[in-house]
C-alpha cells in the first residue's frame, strides 16, 4: 500500500507541475517494516525517477516508535533519504518511547506534534506545557514544527503564540480529493 501511495503522490505532483501549478512537498507515511528492508531507498529513487519528480517535492513521515526500533540502522537509512534530497518528518512526537538524544542524531527536518497534545492545549495545562516545550525544543534544534489535529481556533491561536509554523487538521480542511487540493494550491490559501 505504501509503495502505491508513494507512486500516486509523485504522479500527482508531476501532473500539477506539468499544468504549471505551484506545488508544495507532500508527505507519505512509511511503515516500520520498510525500515527493516533496504529496499526503501531504491523504492524512493524509482518512484521519483518514474515520475520525473525532483526530490524536494517529497516528504517521508515516520512514527517516533518506528524510528526507535533500531536507532542505529534508522540513522543510516535516514541519512540515505536525506542524501536524496527528500524531507524527513517524525510523526506522533511524544507518544513513543524515544530518547531525546536521538533527535539531534537523526537527520530530520520536521517534527509533528501528536494530536493528543494539540487537542488539549486550551483545556489541559499539562498538554499546553508539553506542547509549548516541544515547540521550544524543536525551534532550538532548527526543525520545522507541524501540529496535528488542529480543530478549533483556540488551538491555532495557542500554536501561533508559541511560534508553531504549521498545523494540520479540520480547522484548515477536511481530507479532500486532489482536484480540490489543487484549487487550494492555486489560490495560495494560508491561515
């Protein structure tokens, strides 16, 4: 399924480029099993080549628990992905059993704050403290920060106040078909 999704994302990105649509990197979730198999590097290369897509338009996303299964091996694979020019995101930050020491070792670009923290920032002082600490830490490490599950304006305001650059969630858009996403790209909508 992941290989199909990867190829579909690359194909759609190429289609938009061919139609002169300004595109942004689109993320594809990789599963832990793909990091037990060295094929992921050739799979990424082949999908980019097959669709004649520059690597800067692709982002891979891995859960915190997936990268921590074998941190040394993961570091090597992430370095190879980074060498391809593909952006790397760690998803669900704060929900696994990671060591913070690996955040400085892993060649990552983006930290995604888990929905379980984001949804509580307006009602739970612990969720607010954890979220603001993750944002501050990510800023110091020079990572892009994405908050997951932003559903109300109060959450957006909290994140903006703490300098979180990006959010995803129903406040901005529900999942939509490619044609509707293209309209957002063309209109250059921001929140």
